[in-house]
C-alpha cells in the first residue's frame, strides 16, 4: 500500500487529541495518533509532528516525559498546550502555576509580523485556552510569536529549528483561525501534501487489500450499518467473489431489520448470507445485567457464529471487520496511550486462539464522517450512508438490566414508533443518532379506569460529528408529545415515556 505517513500526533492524554486529528484530516492531510511514549517504528516516514495537550502538569510528579531526541529539530514540530509547556520546562524555560486558571475564550493581542505561522491571522483573533500552568520564561533560543491579554507567551518558536509551540488549542471550534494556523504549519512550513481524499483512500486501500489478501477468501460480518457496508464494498472492489458476507440476526436488531437489510443488499452485488442466531444470543445473555458482561457475551457469540459459518466456507483465511478509528482509540488504555478506556468494543482486540482466521480492517484508520465520504465516492446509496449509527450489541445495551425476548419485543416496537416518527416529520437527517432505552423500572399509570404498573422508556436523540462528543437534540415539543402518545397507546407494556437531555461528556450516547 502506498501509505501516506504525513503527520504523527503524539498523544499526551488530552480530551482534544482526536479533534487535532480531525482538523488535520479536514485539510486533506493524513495523520495518525500514537502514544507519546511509543513512537511508531516508521516515524521517519512522517513529515511533521504534533504534540497534544494533556491533563497532566510538567511540574507534577507524574510528568509525561517523552524521548524526542529522534525527531526534535529533524522534523517540523508543533507543540500544543502541554507540549508547549514541556518544551519550555525541559529546555531552559520556566513554567509556573497561573495566577488564575486560564480556561476559555481569549483574543490574540500581539502577533509578530511577517511570520508564516500566523499568516492570514489578525490581532484580535479568538483562541481557546485550557491550562492551569503558564510559560513564564521561553526556552533557550525561544522567540515570542503571539500573546493574549493574560498570557504573554501564547506562542513561540525555537530559532534554528522548525519547532513551534502554542498555549491555546487550534483544534477546537472556539479558536476561530485554528484551521488556518494548522494549515500554515503543515502546508506552508512543513510542506505536507494535501492528498488525503476519499478517492485516494479507496485507491490505496483497494491496492493494500489486494496485496495483503491476494486470492484468499474473506468472511465479513455485515450489520446493515454504514461502517460494515462501506467495508464490504471496498473489499468487494478489491477481491470480488472471494468476499463472503454474513448478516447475523442476533435477536437484538430493530423491528423487521433482518429482512429489510438483506433486501437492501440484494441490489449491491454482494454475496450475502443471512443467519438467524437470535435464540443463541438470547441464551448467552440470560440472567446478565452488567453492561460489560453483556457486551462480552454478545461479542463472543458473534465470534462463535462467524466461526461456525466460516467453517462452512472452504479455505476461508480472513475475517473482515468494519472497525473505525474511534473504536480503536476508545478501546486503548494507558499502556497503549494516555487516554482512558471508556467502553470495550466488540470488534476491537483480535480473535481468540482457537479461531484460525486473520483480521483485515479496511476502515481502521478513518473517522465516521470520512467513512461516509468514502462510501459516497464509491456510489453507495445516500439513504444507506445517512443511516444513524447503531451499536454493535444492538438493543442489548439499550435494555438496562437483564434481557428477555419480551423486553426485546417491547423496545423494538417503541424504537420503530420513534424512528419512523423522525422520518415522517423530516427530523431524521437533522439527528446524528436516535434510539430508545428500556429502563429497569416500572411506574404506576392509569389507562381507562384501570391502574397499570408497566415499563418506562427513555428516548434519546443526539447531534454529533463522529460520536466522540455529542449534544442532545432539542426536538419539538409537539413531536415529543405525539411520539409519547403513540408509544403508550400502541406498545403494550409501556405506560411512561421520558426524554434524555444529557450531553457527551459527561454522559455517553448509549446508556450502557
């Protein structure tokens, strides 16, 4: 594969590290995130380095102390926030606690003239600060480039090197010229080519699959979602009839989804087999209430089903998965990188020893919005690409507590009313993801003249770009009222509907 190792982002644990990657990709530049203490073996192939921020302090006991000797001064480097303080603190400068915590919006009050780094950025430009330490003295050979009213050393460079440092975050939207600053550094200073496009990704990925897989057979578990569908079309483009797709009914899909998805794939030229394993999954989940145990049970059952089906395909060698970059990042803990593990993902982490298949993951290094753009470039139907994300464990993590066939039936009916209502009212495409949760509580209600004691459901709708952060959607009251009435009147077993108005963070999109 002609891999474009363009920008290496070293992660010091900042909540914004992935946003840096997103902004770089928006410039049509390929980048990868790696832990600060594990330089990739091929780091010499990268054309520029970015050091992320961090919740840690360079003055604390647990200083994140990378060995930059192989890259500093040899590659163009941009140090953001913690990175800027790290370079100052350990290179002859001084970092001290701020008199006041520097957090939130600020404006550049001074910019050194004729600096390529700040080209097309004017004094007064708004930036976003997020640190409790500040750089009091610049490092050896440091040259001041920009200040704000409260932060004198907001940006500097090291003379004799292509090393730049800033105490604000260009990756967040609040930094109005952040994208321009990243472009100045990456394109004008580091000379990185802007060649990372959906078409180039398709070409290079198809070539990589052909080189890696050859004439081997590949089995892929389809989910009906965007990721696995785009992965399937990429693989089909690369290896054609050697791709065997399996769509498993785990008993936790949306209402009628098994049949409708199989019909949808018929016209795409993919070799797809439908497998109804719903009883197997429900049996594996029997009595489980802990979210992680449910995820593991579902993931293990998927693997078992794939193993059974793969054994029926003669000489299959590979298992393909629709893993995307946020799945990988969220599943990495401190030894792989400073960012904390939030949830395990059923399609990350490899296969058990007894399964003899090797893994191919064509989307492993791209974000959800990039997946959609790649799909569009290959001509996949816009309605399919516009589908809301649906969790791998399905309704299994939207039913809080233990799972039964009756609870699945109730939630499928509720979900159908909600999702169909969004489509009918023209709201579906304004929402990034929507779904219903069945809560492990009953509430008293009155229907007719009779007392009821039935289930409570929570509706959730969020807006997001890639699922890493999300805000709840302010759906019209009229819509919520109509939907609540429909659910309570049409779905036997439910007598109360609530709407979730939590954002991520601190809440996650799914309840489990």
